[in-house]
């Protein structure tokens, strides 16, 4: 029986963001190589909900109000995190950084729709746009290692090509 671990899933999200941002930086003038790490950070933002692995529960209480860590996996929360993150960089970089962070969040959510779900539907990731639980594409388990086994060599090839393109 395969052990459930979020690390393969997290690695795959980060490497997918690296690959797409690096390849995009080859043709988009406004996207520079120093923005690629921002994409990698953005790919992790929706997994902020995984803090429940540290707390041992998916619930928390602040000032008597109970909430769920899973709320952090929505595009609404990811947008707020990305907006806050974009304010941490110099003003001239904010639009690009926000676009890169949100693009990586979109990539993460898209990849999460490919995860096999027991009920066949994904959680309401698109909240606050909609509460709809859209069908999952059922491509892989979040604990599967094969997506990482594809992402690692792909990222390696992109890294080598990117290095050869630079003077």
C-alpha cells in the first residue's frame, strides 16, 4: 500500500511552475528570469491549507470563531495571499509579480482538478467565484509519485536549455 504524502504533489506543483515560467520568459519581454522563483512560490500558495498536517486537525479557532484550514485552498484566499505578496516587492515590479503569482496559483488549481477524488468532484476551489464542486479529471492520486518522476527530468531539461540560452 502506497504511503500518502503531500511532498510529491508539492514538488510537482513547484517544478511545473518553474518549467512554465522559464519557458514563458523566453518569449515574453515582461517576464524575466528573476520572476521565475515568484512563480514557484505562487505554486505553493494554495497548499497553505496543508498546515493541518502540523496542527493535527483541519479546524482552528480564533477569538471564538471556528474555521477550516481548507478555506486557504480557494482562489479567493490565494488571491489575497498573492496580493499581499506583490506588495512586498518594489512598486515597479508589483504588476508582474502579481501576474506571476496568480498564474502559478491558476496552474496549481488546474493541476488539483486532475487529482483522483473519491466522490468524483473536486472541492470548491473557485470560491468566492462559485461554490460549485466541479468534476475532477481523475488523472492521478495526490500521493502518486509518477507526476514528480515526469516533472523532475522535464525541469532538468528546461534548466539545461535555459542555461545554454544565456550569454
